[in-house]
C-alpha cells in the first residue's frame, strides 16, 4: 500500500492515476480522498483507505471519494464510533429477536436491503414467498420500534445498519 501526499493538489485524470498504479507492479488498488488541508490529514487518510478497500472489493484499480456513492457511509460507519454504535444497536435488536423467536430476520432483512427494498426480488433470493418477506419487514418494524415510520424511513434505517 502506498500513501501519496501533495499540497495544492490538482485533480488527477484517470490516465494519470493508471500510470501511478502501474508503477507499483502487480495488482494495486488505489483510494483517493478529497483534497484537504494539513489540519485534516487524518480524515483524508481514512477516506483514502476506505476508497482503496472499495476499489479492491469492486475490482477497480482506483476509486475516489466522489465516486464512492453510498459506500462512503460504509467507510464512515467503520471509522465513526457513534455511527457504528447506532447501527450495531439496531442490528443487535434484530439478532436478539432472532434468538428469542428462532427466526431469521437478520438474514432476510440483509437480503431485502441488498435487493433495494424489493420484497419480490428478496423472496426469490431467499426461496420464500414475497408475503413472507413483507411479514418479516413488518416484524422488524415492531422490533426496531419504528411502527410510525414510513416504508422509506424504515428502508433507510435498515440500509444503514446493514452497511
């Protein structure tokens, strides 16, 4: 892994990044943070490392922070203790419900989130009936004390805890 630091850094073009990466030989995944002043170097390093991990996971040679999209929240969750605790609290409640009831809310909801909140697609992946997935989503709503939340709010919360 390499860390490149520059002051008054101009944005690199894709070709420039490829040339830098090729210089390392073998397979190298690069992560590029936003440009920060030296007082925010620790934030830049966290961003760059998160982008590098995302590049490796996605099979890309380089990923920059502005390309990360929703994966930026995954980086924030892994590096922000408060966000991590908030996400873990919801996940722990679902897991406790699974342990108590012998159900599989955690697995079902993880697939539901991976399918973009599409109960039919989640049901197909889980080899279940779509109504079974919908029932689990509604059980999760109760377990998470989100009875008054809209479907979009519940999906947003589930998306965060399953980052």
